[in-house]
């Protein structure tokens, strides 16, 4: 969506005000990512206490305790496109906050692993839907020149939530004795409720209002609030895009249409490689991985904070660079960082190198992820699909992401467990070596197949990527 402003002092003030308004609205929507990140990682602090409390098998623990939220995320991502498309982005963002609040309180008060799993699943639904609705919403209210960094704020909030979760786990350890894990999980209700009330202040997506609701008047009011000029021209462009999609959709093939083949593969592979980097494996099991490297439990939790802090700092760098260097360039940089860091982590475990050296390469891995895949994935998926099917496309990409995240998190205890794990005798180095190999494949794919989307309007991207 191209936005232009008048020249002159008054216009400059209006432009500044409009930019601030756009940023504020985008930030509120992207705060869903904060709760997403917090919920994703807070379980790492509860991992060992719950294992000691309920004495479940590694396979049970991996599925029902550690990965249940991710299976909820899979369902939420798969289904999130439909309500976002039918009822609008804003209503869905509102319900996300409610799901997070219920999940936080229910998980904290659970008295058995099955009740605990149920409420973690509810939180996962919120994460899955947020990974569809929030990036879609922000991409639709932003301009070509700001879209990258505004949508990437969702990722920034994810990593900020991750850091806060690590800090929260560290400071809450020992507060409630054997029940400190309940405080770790329950505290998430606070930001969830704050976010829910803030969503009431944001407008609906103008692109959704025009292309789905057919509410040009409502869209015009939102565009005026966002400070857009040439509003009639913008509405005509959106309508033309919607009409083109409606006409092209009469072949009966729906979303999985051959004309979307290129886009579907791009969305699938960016999500696929995101998880086969091992990022969720490391974030979910950071204390346990560091413990196996020779760090005591308290040191492991403290060093988890270093992981979260590194993630935040380099996500800032990704936000700064994504609209300057572009998406493809960041993916290439990140791929090289992945390959080097993962190979060296594998080497450290294989040779029993010092825990300090291992920590250096783990932090390099986190930096590579934050500046590459972490900064790019939600922006890239949100911008490559046409207006008419963007929510469904975001749902598809997010579903792929979360299916593999859930699988990896589920099976990890089978490989990582020090007593009964597959690699209990030789250490976890083969896991990291495998992830390094997958990142070599990612690098080849990015170099050969990934287009640059920096600075291109959503409608222009549609013309370039959709095959007639």
C-alpha cells in the first residue's frame, strides 16, 4: 500500500503524527508476539520441576507436558485463517488475549498432567492464531517502505517475551518452593489481560474491510486515521486485486491452486527450515542442554537469560536491516551463522569442550537466527500471498512452522534424556550436526529460489509471484 504525504510544515507534522499512529497501532497488534514468546519459553523453567512432580516417561513428558502447547499451536494456525478472513483481524486478535489469560491461570492451578496439558493446549491455540492474525494485520496497514520492520515487530515482541520469560523463571525459582513453576506459568496472565484491553483501541484492517467486508466507507476512515493520501486510488487498487482474485478463483481449485504453487513452496520451505535450524529445541530445552554441558541448574537458568538477551539484541539488528538489506540477504547471512555455530556446538559436545566455549557458539546460533530467519519468517509469509487469500496463506505457513516445532519438541526428550535417551552414552552432538546439515540445505534454497520482496507493494508482489 503506497502512502504519500504533502510537503510543507503542516504536512510534515501530519506525516510524523500519522507515522507515530501507525507505529502505535502496529505495536499493539504485535504485542500478541510478546505473549507468544513468553508462553513458548516459560515452560523451560517448569520442565524439571514437573518431571520430578509427576514422574512421567520421557515420551509422555515430551508429548503431554512440553509439546502440548505446540500441538494447540498447530490447530490454532490451521484454523486461524478462517476466522481472520470471515470475522476480521481485530476480533481474532481480541480472542487471542482471552485464550492466553485462561491458559496461564489454568496451567498454574493444574493438579495433574492431563489438566495441565489441556490448558497448555488452550494457550497453544492462542499462539497459533496470533501467528496468523497479527502479521497479517500489520502487513495490511503498513506501507512498502515500512512493512518489513513493522511486521518484524511481531518477531521482536516474541524474543522480548522470551527474554522476560527467562528472567521471570530465574527470579521466581524458589519463591514457591516446589510450586515455583506455578508462579512461572501463572504470571503470564498479567500481560495477557493488558494486551486484551489494548486491542480495543486499534482499527480493523482497511484491506480486509475493502476486499472481504466490502465496506469502503469504513476502510476510508481507517486510512484517514493512518494518515494516507490518495485514499480513493488505494481503495481502487485493493478492489481491483480482489476482483482479479475472485475472477481467477472460478476454476474451482481454491487456495491450493496451481497458480499459487510458487508462493506455497516459498511459505512451506521458509517455515520448514525455520524449525529444522533447531531454534525451538534450544529455546525449550536450554537449561537441560546447558546442564549437560556441565553447568549447575541455577547457572543454566542464568545462562538462559544470556540466550534471551542475545536474541533481543540481534533482533534489533534484524529490524534495522530488513528494509535496508532485504529479506533474502538476511536469510543468507543467517544461514552462514547457523552452519558455523551448529557445527561448532556439535564439536564442543563431541570433544567435551568447556561449557564456556559451548555457550559462545550457542549465542552465535541465537544471533544468526535473530538476524536471519527470526527477523524474516513472519514478514515474508505475510507479504507473499495476495490480499484475497493472505489470511489463509499465513495460516498455511504458520501451520507448517508449528507442525515441525511440535514434532521436534515432542521427540527431543527421547534423544536428549541423560538416562534413557538415544544419545545418553555419547551426548547430544549428533542432534546439532543434523541441524547444521539442514542449514546447508537452507542456504542452497535461499540462493537459488528465494526472491527479494523488499520495498515492493503487496499488489505488485501478487503480480510477480502469482502464475496465471
